[in-house]
C-alpha cells in the first residue's frame, strides 16, 4: 500500500511539475515578446534580488515543516501537526516582514551601487508583497508535502502559474505597447497576483479538509520545541542555499 502510494505520488508530482514548467516557459517567452528584452532583463535582475531575500523563508523553513509534520502525523499527533503549521506561518510572516524592511532600507544601494540602474528602485519596492505572500505559501505547501498530499500543493502551483499567465499577459496584450518601467512593474506584480490566488486555494483546501476536525487542548509540543527543531533542520539548508 505504501509502495503504491509512493509511486502514485511520484508520478503525480512529475506530471504536475511538467505542466508547471511548460506554463512557466510559455509565460516567459510571451512576456519577453510583450515587454521587450531590456524590460525582461530588469525583471530578471529584480528576481535575483528576490531570491536572495527569499532563501530563509523558502529553503529551510518549509522543508523543516514538511519533515516535522510528517513525523508528527505518523504518530497521529494531529494537535502537534496543527501547532507546527500555526507556529511556522507566524514565524515566516515575521521573518518576511523583517526581510522586507531590510530590502527597503537597502533598495538605493542595490539599485545604484550593485546594479547601477535607477530603474530598479521601484521594482525593488514591489518585491515586498511577494516576499510576504510566498513566505506564507511555502509553509502551507510544506505542510501538505509533509502529509503526502502532493496534489493540493501542486494544484496551488498550477493555479499560481495559470492566473499569472492569463491576467498579466492579458493586461499587457491589451495595453501593448508598454513603457519600460511599466512593463517591469506589471511583470513583478504578476508574481504577487499568482501567489495570491495560489494562497486562496491553499486556505480553502485547508478549511475544507479540517472543518470537522477538533484538536485536544493538550499540546505536546510548545513553541520553543518547534522553533528548536525548525532551526536544526532549516539552518543547514538556508546556509547551503546562500
């Protein structure tokens, strides 16, 4: 049973990843055609900045959540699973706020001294909501991976990509031709739009699956225990990511 479940999960994940990769590739090609090569270059530069600031909340913590959720779920400690998810969302939200504040403070040096391009300044400001939404999304997806519910997490990725594909490309096509800075900002805002719709799906899926669940008042794991375990798992992964 476990073997067939593993095989099914692997096939499903492979198929979902192929769909996501195909949509992402098509999106990049069409986006480049609509906003131009220079705007696409600025967009990719902004994404490189985003990735540096996202490593903490998307590399280490979600993996730790998956491992801890899988561990507690195997023991049927549903109250601990809920506590891990709740604490991790709060933790990642706080981390994302701190990282966003640091990013805004460093926006001028990044745009003027590192990339030597003032056009990036506005783009950097628009990265803030992306950091917050992706940080929360990554935790909830990690929770579903820990429960081995690959389909829920993968569908959220597909919704993310499809909504961004339709809304951003549709808007750019309607507004074509677009100015350089406007095209970059629309492309960056598209990430927030896609992640927002993906988050809505994850929240609805969670509420649907847990609407009849009740958790005991007694919690075996407290916040300090969860934090210590997350640091042990996430620390090395975050360092490796950097």
